[in-house]
C-alpha cells in the first residue's frame, strides 16, 4: 500500500514540476501576454491573428495548448470579467490547433 501512495505522490509531483516549468517559460509567458493584449484591444477576435502571434513566438501546438490555459488566468488577473475571459478560450484553442505539431 505504501508503494502505491508513494507512486501516486511521485506522479503528482512530476506533473506539478512540468506544469510549473511551462508556466515559467519566458516565451510562453510573453506569447500569452501578447495574446491578452490583442484580445483586450481588438473589437473582433480573429483566430488567424492569434495563430500569427503563436508563429511569431515559434510556439508549436503542444506549447500553444498550454498557452490557451494561461490566457484566461492572465485576463482575469488584469481585471477582465471571468465570463468574458472564459468565452475567449474556444477562439484561442482553434488558433492553437492551426499550429504545427
């Protein structure tokens, strides 16, 4: 039983370590910040423009999918309404799916 609990704890610890390193990646943070800036300044949000932002920062699909999860949090911290921040996720996710694997 002890080995099972230790194994589960190790898996959780590894996940948190990997996720934390993705959040601290300066290029991911810069890309997410630029997407947030675009979202707050644009009247109509265009997935093609968001895809261009991903390309400018050389983010591939796996990184882009992680950035999708970072953007709403950054928007909410900046004072954007939570419902509006969460409603943008499908648009950003469609742009992330356009990225190469």
